[in-house]
């Protein structure tokens, strides 16, 4: 679909022309899973910028402004240093660049764990300042009370269990979770607690496949897998991984393109033309009339 974008100065949203479709709602996504099955799997990708959102939007049900932007955009060593201001700036850009997918923003480490009230203040600021539809937070049973508090106060919450990257210092790395029976049971219990607390969906990351399947069957809300199973109710990937921006990717990533090579080749061609003075050419220079 070829689309142009006009900025609506009243809302600062980039409105596409031709007319937009109605934006997906969180209740509509939640309803995809009925009686334990999801006929139409949920498509989710990360997005951090307005242009990226424009390109991904028509293909996705959910766009996640993930705190993985710490590593992907800012070159940080983990998501731990990511700030609320970073999440809000990128969240607002993604909302402006999209019109179809529901947009979620991650609560960054240190802005929600202390209490349900702290989580509410952070989430309310994110919803007000970005226009997004809901938030995602990491943690299971320990976060259930917070999820209940937020959902009862009008904030849709997606949970995130299994490998939870904000807990990298406690987990000791990014390896797959649930390899022993106790950890497997804990991941399912975490998912159940979030489901009962009102999470509209749960991400399960980096777990051995039988756990992802068991978890999907154990909860009533849709489960979105990343390093989970094709039998989850939907899938998410970090877009930069999926399009091949990095040499090293986790096992669970499938590369659908090699964008790094395209950019690198374009830069090499440009550099060569600058050096041999063939750029700018007649087409790129202003001539007197
Ligand atoms: O931050 C992120 O990108 C995420 C996804 C990997 C689910 O949480």
C-alpha cells in the first residue's frame, strides 16, 4: 500500500492518506483468544521511531516500544539504564507514526517495582504523554498486585515472564529459562497470577518450548512468544533483529532481511562517490535558471 502522511497539528499525529482504518483496541486483541484458542495469531513487533512505525503498522496488531531500545538504539549494555523520558519520547514517536496497531510502551526498570502507586504514576504519565494504549511490565507473582491495581484503574497491562531482561543482574545472563522442574512450575505460576490479576496478554520470553505451550494452555489471556513456541497465541521479535541489523542474534530470531548489508553497501558507494567527486551530480545540484 502506498501511503502519504500528513501531520494533524491538533493531535500531532501523522495521519495517513488514504483514510485510516480504525485503530485496534486492547479489548479486541484480548478477545482473539476464546475458550483457550486463538484462530488469528497476534502479530507484534518492536518499534522505536515514527518512520519505523509507519512501515510496520499495517502488518502488526501490536507495536511494542520495548526497553530493548536501550541496547538497540542507545548502545547501552542492558535495559537497566533506560529512563522513563527515553520511553516517553520514543513512545510518542511510534504513536504519531502509526494508525492501525495498538501501541504498548514498556515500563523501564526502577519506575514501577516499588509499589502499585509508583507503577500507576509512571503508567499514567506514559499514557498521557504518548497516547499509547497500554503498558508492559516484567515479573510474575510479585507483580500481580500491581497489575490488578493498574487494570482496575483503567490501564491495560501486558505481563512478561520467563527470561525477564531487566532482571539480568539476578539471572546472571540471557540464557533460556525453565530447564528444571522448579523453574518451569514457577514460570507457569507467574503467568497464572498475572492472568488472574487482569493482564490482557502476557509475553513469554526465552523458555524451553514445552513451558511456552503449557503456559499458553494454562491462562485465559493471549500469550505472545519470543523464544517460546509457534503454538503461543502470537509472536513478537525485536524488529532490528528480524530485519538483520546485527551480526549476532539469539537462537530464537529468524532474519527476514539483511538490512545491515544494504546500509553498509550504500555508505560504501556514497563514500566512493564523494572521494571521486561523482557525487553530487547534475541531478543533485541547483543550477542557475
Ligand atoms: O523490550 C523488548 O523489546 C521486549 C520484547 C523482547 C518482548 O520486551
